[in-house]
């Protein structure tokens, strides 16, 4: 494990966007020709999957380079009906791991999440219980040790890489609207992105918020702008709340002290506020630092350096 090396390249694992099945008993998430244990599910056909199978769902297949493959999205609800164990591969739910820093000098996608049964870790409703779960055998301990190794002891905890920490409270009447990518809306929720933006803008405006749309730049542009990272913009623009759907953004928002309103399959756990509940009650959750750190510790149980995933030690 070396800080400046790119472990995200497909030449290390051979997978492309979509569903793969474990065809061996091991846990190495590489195709068999690369020495791994998975093969692509033919035609993404769920009738070939039984309740004894294990799957890897790599990202969203609609961005596949093959025109036919990109039409073969299978909703998590359909995958769940097979009774198999399905693990969803996507970027880590602690976004800061991918930001440029001594742990990741070039901002490579060297960490990821593998979440069983859903696209994001779902809350147990007891985040505070994870606050002290940082010892050997926990995700937090594992990630902290990786940071320590990669930075030669300069950074020893995940808390040290997340930027300024502030008490979680509403600081202004600015609401930052953070929509996901266009493909998320129709495929996961049967929605239209522009209509979602319009609806949320109208609803929040009626509640007295000044709605600002986040035009999310690419990763390189975010790193090249001193306010490009979400937490930097939240602080610089004095944002009061964030509103998102199907996002890990709530984690970054909450860590920066900005309450998060959420919809869909999100990574905010019991620290984020359900958007519909807010419309009904006007209440916004303001989690303590202890509860929020507990939730991040919980998220780190599903967070891995890609070397762990390729060599099969992630699922021990």
C-alpha cells in the first residue's frame, strides 16, 4: 500500500460497470483471468442467480461503454428478491478519503465502499453506540491504521483528514440543493431530475429558504478550486442546510456542521433529516459530535482500501 499509487485502475481487477457473480469460494474481487473469484453475470440476467450466490454490483451499468450493456440496469429491489448476498461497490461514504492529501497525494480513487444489500449503509438507529467502537477489529481502527501507514504517522485518525469541524446547527436561511447524477432519478426512483429540482426549490422557498443549486464540478475541477470541495463551499458560502437524494454528501455536510435533509438511499443514517418529515414538522436533526462520529465509524465498517478488495481480505 503506497500513498501515491493508483489502485483504482481497471487493469488491477478487470471489472466493468454492472453485476458480477462469485464463481469461487474466495473473496478476491477480480475476474478469474486476473487471478480473482468473480465473473460477469451473463446479460445481467437475474434468473441465473440463486439464494446461494454472492454478487458484486459495480457502480451503475448505464455508464458502461457498450450500448447494450448500459440498458441492463437491475434495481436493488429486484436483486434482493433473488435472496442472494449482494455487495454494492461505489466510492467511500467518507468522501474525504478521495481528496488530495498526504494519504492520497494525487486524489486517486484508492478507497471504496462495499455495502451488503443496499447502495449505502443503512442506519441501525443506534449510531451513538459506535462512538467508542474504534479498537482492533473495527472498520475505524482498520482505516485509521491505513492512514497512519500511508502518511508515515502524520495522520492517525479519520477525524484528522475531514477538514474543519463545527457544531451541527442551522447558520443561515441558505439551502444548498445537491441533486445526484441524471441517471439516478429515473433508474432508482422513476423521477425526472429537473422536476425534482423544481419541486424542491418551490417547497423550500415556501418554507423561507434561499435555494442555491449546486452545480457539481468534476473531481479535477473540485480539487483545483479552493472552494471546490463540498465542505469548503458550505463554510465559505455560509450554507444553512443541504438537501440531497441518493448521496453520500450528507456525511460531508454533517461533518462540516451543516444539517442534512435527505431522500432516497443515502448515507446520512440517523444523523440526517428525512425531507418529507421536515416538510410536515419543520424539525431538523442536529446530531452531537459523538453521535456523528459514531455514524462515521459505522460507515467505515463498509469502507475498504482497494488492495483489501482485490486480495480478498475485505470479507474476513
